[in-house]
């Protein structure tokens, strides 16, 4: 078999193919489909017909027929819409001091803590009154003083339970409160 520059060839014992770029004696240089140049002997290569794929795979069909089939198969069904969950989203209360006041510059630590706890108590009473089942208090990590005081406040109520909020969303800086709704007022 006589090869010439520009022929499309395939390597016999490897999954490689490409175009012939140079011929030197018995060594033939090919540029693979991935862009690498490699040298082979002529006995290791097989010349491929450029029109082989077109004639063998699609010999009984026209290009227009194939394209129209592809367009028809391309129509996809619409994705299913997830139904809304039956539970309303929890009420979030951010107890960070910068969320509660414009400036905490002239406030002592005790005043800040008192304001945060008063806010938590008011929002909890509001949730109980409006029959909101879940409340998430975002207290941050810090030294844990606000978290401890918040837990002490929550222990005063018999009809609720509290636990750390979902870690993926809030990390270690939030407490979720579940309020039982069958309590008698």
C-alpha cells in the first residue's frame, strides 16, 4: 500500500488515527486527532477511506432525513414541577447586635446581651401567638454566652423543644425551636 501526505490512516495495534504529515524512508509521521505527531512504519498503518463513514453508515438515508429525525427526537418532555411542601418555612430571628441597633458603640456587653434576649423573647411570644411552628434563632458562634442565655430562656417554656439548627445552612451558630401547637392558652 502506497501512502502519501494528507492520507487518513489508522494504527493497527493501537487506538490511534490521524493524517500523514511526513514520509522519510520507511518511517511515516502522522498527526493524531489529538494533535500529537508520532512516527510509525508503513506496515503498522492502514489507509482509511475518508468517505467510508459517510457511505457505510448512512448509505440508505439522505442527510436531510437524518437531520429531520434528530430534530424530532430532540423534543423533550417538560420537567416535573415539585409540589410545595406542606409546612411553611420557619421564622428566622437574627440576634446579631448589628441587626438589632444602628450602632452598638456606646453599649456595654450586658446591655447588648439584654437587648438580644428581649428581642428573642418578644419574637418567641409573637410566634406562639401567631401559631408559627418553627423559629430559628441565629445567635452566631462567638464565646457562647448568648447561646447559653437563649437556652436558659427556652427552658422556661414547657410546650416547645429546641435543638441545633441544620448545620449545612446555619453552621454551629443557630438554634431551632419547635413549638407544640396543642397547648392550651
